[in-house]
C-alpha cells in the first residue's frame, strides 16, 4: 500500500484545530509573546526557504530541467529535501504561536515521522528511475539537515513561473494561518474562547 501523507495531515490537522480552540498557554504574556515572536520569525524563514527551493525544483521534481535527470544543484545541493526542511521550520513556527512547548515537541515529532515515510518513498522511486547517479547523490547529500560541503549552483537555471507563482500563493496561506492563530490567542486572552486546558 502506497504511503499517503495527506490522510495523516488531514487527521492530525483536525485534531490540531480542536487543540487550538480549547487550549491556552500557561505562560505570562512576556514569555508567551517571546515564544510567538520566535514563531513568526520561523514562519518567515520557512516561507523564504520554500520560495528559494521552488526556484530550482518547481515543476521538475522527477525529471529535471531536461526531462531525464534530477535537480542536484542550488538548494538541492545543500540537502535532498529543502522544501520539506523549510516546511518543517515554518510548521514549528506556526506551532510556536500557541506558546505551548508540548505542542511544538509533539508536532515536530509527528511531522518528521510523516515526512520520513514520504521521503523514503520518493527516494526509492528516484533510485529506480535514475540508478547509480542518484545513488551517488544519496551518499554525497544530506537527507534533511543542510550541509554546505557540496554546495553548487550553475550561473543560469530554468525557473518555471507557474510553479513559483503557485508557491507564492502558498506563502500567503502561511501568513493567513499566522494571523488566524494570533486572533484565536487574543480571543483566549479575553476569555471569549474557553480555556479548557493550560498546556505547557
């Protein structure tokens, strides 16, 4: 059975929405707002990183720019999965807006578990498609955490605007999420929403 991360994303996302509505941080305003400030910074880093990675991979994930290769330069010479890496950073930022450390820890663990399965499936597919050359790429390039040891970038690259524009629209969704969660936190602060659980 093929791994489908979207089923888990929708399921855990639903649980997450309920968590957002019924729980609140136990920290005082200063500490909570410091954590939220870090969260906003992480979201910005995540969005910028995804835009950077999309310049190299947008629309060329499985066949490269020439139709018979894979992208191994730019963001993809830093690590094999920069889009997932920056999604992880942005996701931690979103979670940090609740100022609940347990939510950040649990969310981070679940994200890594879900995407580990996705990444393994993608690596298996690309290994079968591109053979020895991709195997060499696996050996030389970190799976998730970036390394500058083998960074390379050609003077010119092909960018497909359709996919870059699509990522720009996704970036807007990230910031809509930030605003929505901060509004929820204000509603909790004024006890308009119920504070059933104070979660560290």
